[in-house]
C-alpha cells in the first residue's frame, strides 16, 4: 500500500482548509443569560482566550443578560467557549485546594482569593500569549492566510451587528502577594487543547 500525503498532501490539505474557511461566516456564541462568573475568572481570561482561538470576546451588559460572548467561525467560537469554561473550572478547583492548604482567616480570605485568581489568570494569559507568538513565528503562508480570512469574517460579523469596542477598566481591590504567587504556580499547571478531532482540531498543548 502506498502512503498518501507527504509535503504535497499537507499543502493541498491546508489549501483545501483555506478554501473551506473562506466559505464560512462568523457567528456569535453566548453564555446562557444569568451565567455566573465567581471571582471574575472568565472576565480576566476572555481576551487571551479569544485571541488564542481566533475570535473576539467580550462580556455583555447586565441588562442584556450578562455573560461572555465570542464572535468567530463556528468551530473557533465553540472551542473558545469550551476552553474558557474549562480554564474557569480549573481555577475554581485550584482555589479550593489553595484555601484548604493555606487556611486563611476569615478577615484575609477575600484578599487571598483575589490574589490567587489574579496570579492564576495572569499566568494563564501569559502562556496563551506565548503560544500565539510561537504559532505566528512558525506559521506557513497558508496558515497566515487562514488567520487573515478568519479575522475578516469576524470583523464582517461585528460590522453587520454594529458592534464597537471601547477601552474598559476594573478594580481588583486589595490582594495578597503570597496568594498571587500560589496562583501563578497553579497557572503553570493549566493545559489547553481542543476536545474534538477532525479538520479543525489542534494538538493538545501543555
């Protein structure tokens, strides 16, 4: 039996994927109304997750139901939602472990949680950014073209809906330095990957 593929086959596959992607349109993927975000974990991670998944992401206003929204091609938006939920659940579980080990007093508990969440989300954001930079540095011409096509599809959807972004800020309140370091260590243990196989799958990354 002859082996199919090789470099030529890989190039043809990438070109085929690019052609298929050109035919796709971006969608909005919203969290259900009233979805909670304890400790604002998702809020801190939405931007780096969106960039990692070739999407735009934001939090809806409370009067519109709140929750996180991703705009991207269907598979990318689905991956972004899954990854954000997975990372939020991971940080939540790590908070429980941290509190059991550190046993902060009731007076220090809120500051300890804030510090831990900031440390974990900062480190996860940094690692996602590093992975984006690595992908950009190693990208083939077809891969670069794919990113351009996806970005154009996302922008077309945002323009269609009249969505514009503005700079925002949020106060974190007082937080504990030792807890921040513990959160950073937890962020080093997070893993990222796509829970599906097929044309748009990616390798699991650690």
